[in-house]
């Protein structure tokens, strides 16, 4: 209790808003060991119980404390296939760290920061060699190379199955590659994690394969003994309000894909221009909204230069600051970088000029009423509070649904009204024989580590199924 929680070193806001380099620079070995000393080594660790993949958190932290990094890597990667990634992007504050006993009277152990430290150590030192069991002769198709697909593929590869990943885009990683900015998750971290696993376990990756178009699920089942769907939820949601088709309206998915996967932030070195307005409104306040608004802020600042007027970027959210679903750290960083937060503000129309381009966002002020079905107080419009927010670009970050294309000619694969696949929570087994699913395609947009947990549970059930085949 006497040891204060070690803060994460970061770039200063004035510097980082002019680049896309990683904001958090990571613990030094000394910082990591000092933070590890804070762990109480509980006999009944609630932190591990709160982890979706059940990492033995006290044990890996004890190894960090003792300077035994090979052991720390072995313990952590025994359950978590992607620690360098999860340590950066998972909401540890509402998962493992929320179970830390230290958090009752003080600040919890920085489990996520220690996880990142160990994951980065493994990427640079390669202390743990993944081993593949003897070949079973069974073939599995994994559709999607995001966290659910990667976790499933790695576990099945370790068990000796012949795994092929089908990825729709030109680079693997799924939402890790197209959805999360470089300043939060460097692409070389993703690439190195995937490359080391694929090479060690002989996992094949077929890029530019859009399942439902290039191949159907039934065609995969003709070649493979089992199929896992980890296609995520990449179809953006828009508000049904006037003006949504004006020039200057786009989804956060499009913006982030252009910036991240296609390296639009490096235009003209990369031929992928990304248009950002002088005054921009991002609708929504989840993690995707924070990623989008912070990308816009950087593009504005870089365009203006150090002494120029970058313009403004607003987060427009109909609830209060207390209901914001994004990670507090991301909201804090966004505010430091000059993002303006318009809370209790609801957009009702997008207004255009004579040329059909966005000129303003018409909004109404809100107040919080009685709790709704989610348990949060329902926002209620304040009569006569309409106003116009002058912007020339509107970006929607209101969640996503699965892309229906993957389900072409798969009528026996049951889905619910939101378009997500119905699958067992315990096994990932769907209503279609030989097909499992996990991650956002089942749950809707969720966390990286929860998607990994679903991929690992499905891999265990697929393995049992394959072992029972004649």
C-alpha cells in the first residue's frame, strides 16, 4: 500500500498531436519491477477471475517482480496469445484490475501495463518458442484474422491441426489493423505477434478472400473439417436523421480504415487521402469515437502546423460525462489533445449548403430522466433548446453490426434481429453443423480480450469434435 502506482510515461499532448507515434511509451524494467512489488499475491485472486482468458495474474506479476522474464512470458502466454496487444487496448480497469484488492482503498495494480511490458519483452527477446503437436491430419478454416480468429487459430495450431485463416483485407489483424490507430496500437506490434505465431505453427493466411463472395461457408466445408467464424462487426450504424447523405458525412469505420490500414495519415507518401474538415463533429462516445476524434485532431493539427489554427473537433454525446462508455484514459487523452466534449447534446438533423455539403449539425440539449432498461438515466430533450453547431464534417461512431455478406447462401446459420450469429456461449457452436463462431460476430462490438476468450473456447470444442471424427 505504501508503494504508489507507477504512472505510464507518455508523450506530451503538444508533441503527440502532431504525430501518430504511440502515446504511451511503456514501463522501463525498473518501473515494471516496482509496480509488480505492489501485488499482494492473493490466495484467491479476483483479478484472474475477472480476466476473460483466466490468466494467472499474480504468478506472472511475481515473475516480473523477481526479474524472471522468461517465466513471466511463459505464464502469460499460456493463456493470452496476444499480450502485447491486449496490454495496450483492453479495458483492464473494468476487467482484471476491477478485481484487485488494492483498488478497494487505493489504486489497483497496473496489470495491463505489466502485461504490455511482458508482451513487448517477448516480441523483442523471443524467449518462448511456440510448439506444434504432431499433425492430426484435420483441416480448419478460420474466417477473419481479428482477435477471435487469431486466438482460435493459434490454439488449434498448437494442437496439431492444419489451420488456414481467410482474411478479407490485404493485411491480417482485423479490427486490430483497420480500427485502432497507430498511436494506441502500432502496426508492427500486430504484425510481429501474427508473424511469430503463423511461422511457428504453420498457420496459412489467405488474404483478399471475402467469404460470402470469393467463397461461401458451404464451399469451405467441402475443403475443411470445421469452420470458425471470427468476422467481427464491421458494418457501421448511422442515425436515421435528415441530411445523413450529405457530402461530408462518413462513418468512423471508413475514417479509421483509411487512416490506419491504408496509412492515410502519411499522405502523400501513401496515396490514400483522408479529408478532414476544419470543424468536425463525431457522434458517439465509445472507444471507436475516441479513436476517430483523436485521429481527426492529429490530421487537423498536422495540416495547420505548429503555429496554425487547426480548427475544432467535437464529441457529441446525448448523455453526461458519467455515462461515457469509452475508457477513461482515452477520454482524458482526447481532452488533453484539444477535443471539445458536448455532453447532453443530441443531433436531430445535418444541415447542408446549396452545393449539398455539410454546413452545420442541428442539435437539442438534453437532461437525464429516469433510468432506462440499461440502468442508465434516460436522456430527455429540453423543449426549445435547439441550436446549430457549425461543422463541415460529421462522423458517426455509434456502433457496428456484422456484415451480412459472409452469410450468403447460409440460411441454416441462425442469426438474431441485430444480425449477430446465434452460438453457444460455452463452445461457440452455431446452428450450422461444422461451424463455430465467436467474438463480435456473436456478441456485437466488445473487447479484444473477450473476443479472444470466445476464440479459445471455440478452439477447445472444435478440437474435441475433430478428435471424435472417424
